[in-house]
C-alpha cells in the first residue's frame, strides 16, 4: 500500500475510532487524492499517518498531556496544502 492509500485508510480509521473531526478528515482525504503529489512530501505524509492513531479530542490537556490534538494535525495539513498550492481543499 502506498503512502496516499495509507493516509486514506488511517484517516477513515481515525474518524471511526478516534472521532477525528470531519473538517480535518475532508482535508486529509483531499491530500490523499492528490494525483501529482511529489515525493518530497513523503516524510510529511508519513508523519501525518503516524499522528492519526494518536488523535485525541482532549490531547495535550491535563497532567500527562499525551496524544495529538486537532491543532497539531491541522498545522501538518496546512503545511502540506501550502506546499502543493492549496490544491488539497485548503478552503477551510
């Protein structure tokens, strides 16, 4: 499975299992669908894939402060959207 298929799969899993917000899922799925996304984004895509299972609505809160918040994921999405000229649905 290539990185973009993995991104799609992990996004759908995070929506189902971790309650990833729809507005982030839409943007992640748009990134996964970019047909001409260059290989220079592979590291960033891989980091996003690794973040998704760690998504937690209340991440970075409280004593332990573990997990990945929507702000962290959104910042990673924004970097990729900017790198690819906003072609991945950066309208949000």
